[in-house]
């Protein structure tokens, strides 16, 4: 299991910037029946990025249509949402979803948020065809893989809209300020330079501003990510 | 400053630079020492050292003040001003009166705002290779006296040798990598300034002073201390 996890982490980390991640790899690594990866909400739009099988795709689609389900809850709480018994004890949580998933035999669902600092990107959905908890190791590994995926999806989205130049934007002087702002974010969220830089880039894109503008606000202490109590990465 | 004093300072400076060349040394520390020495021993008030990134753009890697005003003035001079001209032409560009002349209006305005009356830009070159410029700002107008000019050029030569190293001269891509190392170190130092500025709620200038003081006290390279702060293995 650890081998599968390492392999999945390595595969995700070495993904080509434009490539879609492989959801089946996630399912294998986390020993669940299937997995799907989706972007959710206004920032990157709501769509399935990858699904390991038809049931995983259906699980996503249902949640999009119903506007409820673990992926939405995970994203808004910026925390994992675990339902090991969707058709039994947990059937009252999202009744319409449970009803629709009875026939396909989706018995357990686990959703992990895709977030970077305050940026809400999407979620990973895992399902099992038998009712059983994911377990602490599985939760930890899923969280770690979700953190890698978050960065990948954000980079991919920024690249798609031509905003991936990052620090190369602007003058030399701008870059200094952006590097300093990166340092502020490192200290605020306890993440690595790469993630901090990406967060500034994502924030700039979300607000339709330049990285230099956002960096100026961070260095002048008009903008801080430290206040947000949830949603930052624990994986370095 | 008395003549004896100045001579002693210059001698000390050459001795320090020579020492760094024989021992294991850090390029960035060498350059920081150089700019500080110039400001102390020569008749100038602020000094900044620009290095080429290989694409023809100059980046500030060491300066006597980290104030954003000085950094910006030098950045403007590196984009359109005497600094880039000295680099491109590989010769000294002396501007004895910043208030008198039509060239580089943005640079003149920025320099004047900080109370500078004159500037001298000295190329860092060895044989056919020019790698950057040493820029000396004076509060008074007028040309730099012969003595100081000679001393500044000699210091620039020693620094250039230090940056390039004997062995690096054999291959141009090694020159490139040595420069890249210095420039990347500067990125990490900017990030470390941000980390410390947030952690202690101080200005980025004060953060740099703290990093520099700590590096000196513990006899470690500036870049190493900065890296420790950024990867959070060190807190000061």
C-alpha cells in the first residue's frame, strides 16, 4: 500500500503541466474502488477532470446536479468529509444522493478538498462498493495526494489562460517584491516557497490583478493569508 | 575621513576580498562586502551591484541599503540609464551632474528624489566577458576623484575574478551557472526577508539587517542563513 502511494505521489509530481491526472492511480494508491477529481465553483468552474470508472464519474455528476454531497461539503469546510456507510447509517446526510447511488452500489464516499491557502479549487471523491472507513493512514495519504493535485490543477489552469509566467512578469524590481511577498506567505501559512508563489499567482488571477499588485498588498500588510483558519496545506 | 583612515580601509577591503578568494567563499557575501567597502572607503554615499542574468537584463544582487527607493532607482538605471549603458558598452559611464542632461529622464528623476547628485557606473569585466556593473552614487555633484576611481575599478576587478573564478573561465556555461547561483541566492534572500518581516512584524529592510547580523555572528554565508529561514529549519 505504501508502494502504491509512493508511486501515485511520484506520478502526480512528475505530471506534465498540461496533462490530466490519472484518477485510477489514486484509487489504487488508496485501496478504494474508484476515484474522481473535479474542479468546483466559480474559480476554476465545475467539471470532472478525471474519473477512474463510470461510477466515479456518476458520483461527480450527481453531486453537480444536486448541488449537494461530500465534494461540496469538503470544499466549503476545506476539510475531508468521510461517509463510510452512505446507504445505511449515513443515508440521511444527503438523502437524494444516497437514493441515486443505491443501485450502482456506492456504499462509502470520502471527499478531500483541493485548496491552496484561501483558494478553493475542487475536490477528490473516493468511493467504495462496501461500507468501510478509509482509516487514518488512508486519510493522511489522500490529504497528501490532494495537496499535490491542488498545485497541479492550479498550475494547469493558470497555464491554460496564459497566466503561468509567474515571476517573469514585470520588471526586476517587481520580482523582488514578489519574492518578499512569497516569504510573507511562507511564514503566514507554513508552506514551501513553491506553494506560496503559486498562491500569489492564483490570488492575482482570481482577482484579475497583477502579481505585483497582490505582492505589494502582502508586503504592505493590507492582505494576509494568516487570518484564514482553514484550508492550508499540511504537506510540504 | 583622513587619508590614513581611507588607505587602511581600502587595504582591509582588498585583504578581505583576497581572503574570500582563497578560502571557500560565497559569492553573495563577497559582493555584499564589496558594496559596503566602497561606501565606507570611497567618497560616495550608496552603492549597488548589478549582475547580468545572461539574457541581457541586469539584476541587483547587493546594495548598501535595501530601501525600496534605492532598489527602484537602480532598477530603473538597469533598464534605461547609465548602469545598462556601462554594461552594454563595457566601459565606465560617469554622470557628474544628474541634474544636468536630457538622457534617461526617469532615472534622473528617481535619483534626484533621493538626493543623489552624481553617479559612476563601472563595468565588471574580465577579458572579453562583462558580467555586470558596480554603481556608485554620490550626494554631491562632480566627478569621482582619481584615487577613488582607481580604487573602485580595482575593487570591481577583484570582485569580477571572485565571481568568475579561474576554473569557471574554461567554460562559458560554468560562468552562466555561477551567475545563476548568485541570482538565485538573491531570490532566497528576498523570500527570507519576507519570512522574517512577517514573523517579527518588522520592515523588510530591518529583516535584511537582522539576517546579515546573524550571518556575521554565526560566520555563515548570507545565502545559507536565508535558505534556513525559508525552509524553516532556522528561526532567528
